[in-house]
C-alpha cells in the first residue's frame, strides 16, 4: 500500500479538503476547482467530482489512514471527549473552539459550527456507544 508521503502535499491536502468538507457547501466548490486544476478529478457538477486514478489512490490512502487513526485509542480518546462535549451543547463556544482547533469541524457561512467527515465518524462511534 502506498504511503501518504508518496504523494505531493498539495495533492493530499486537496483530496482531504474535498472529503472533509462534504457538507460545507461554501468550501466544497473551491476544493473541486483545486482538484480539477491539479488533474486529480473532473467536476461532474458544482458539488461532485469523478476522481482520476491518481486522485483515487490518494483517497484510498487517506481512508486507510483514517481507519488506522480510528483504531488508535490514545489518539482518538481525547478527540471523542471534545466531540461528545460539542454534541451535548453545540452552542457552547468552548466546545466549538475545541472541535475547530483539532480539525474535526468547520464554521459555515451562517456562523454555526458543523462536524466534518472525521468529526462525524467520531460522532457516529459515540452514538453507537451510547445505545
């Protein structure tokens, strides 16, 4: 399996930004423009792309990295605490600042904070644990 270090940082950041901002409709078109400029994808609509083979390889490595990250208890335990605090009180400025600081969320054009892909994966893990 390829390593994340095998790809240019700019390419990795573009693919990660696109996937992390799936529900951020202000930022997503910017990442689509960047992906097409870097020849990593072809835009199929304003919010959707078809990845080139290079883009697909980067995406596969990022997904693998994310699943490895989710299995590392010592990395993820404190982040789960921040996400859980955010889930319990989304209007708490401290909870919002924490999830933003650790790259688990983004601030929308309306000023509200929303969890990105990594934050939502943690949130779904917490919700399964609460059952």
